[in-house]
C-alpha cells in the first residue's frame, strides 16, 4: 500500500490534511468491521471459511500497522508545528504557550 505524507508549508499542514483525517477515520472503521467479522465467524470450520478468515486476519494486521504509522506521522507533524509556533511567537514558558493557545 503506497502512501504519501502530507507536507508542512509555513507551519500549517497542506490541503491534503483533511483527506488524511478522513482516510484515518475510514481505516479505523474498516479495522473495526474486520475485527467484528473475524469474531462472528470464529466457529466456522469449513476450509474455505478458514482460508478467508486467515486472509482477513493478515489484511487486518497490515491495516493496523498502516494506521499506527499514519497516526505516528500525524503526531510528529503536530509536535513539529507546535515547536515552530512556539519559536515563531517566542513562547519560552508553558504559561506563554497556554495563554497564546487560548487567545
């Protein structure tokens, strides 16, 4: 599964940030649905069912790893943007950061 990271421009995420948010939300929903399907078919013993369940479990594992990677990248970008904003506004104390955040 190929993917491109959103770029940061001038301290703000590029315009594909909302689409990445949507992708993360959609991926979470697919993962939840796949987990439910695996649980509900746990008693199926037929060979075809077991093969399909194994493929689904493998795809679910990959999806969980991708989601984790997306979320880690998102957190890293948020931390970088916060640091940039703190530097740009000369916020040297926690109090200054909090006051700027709420004004």
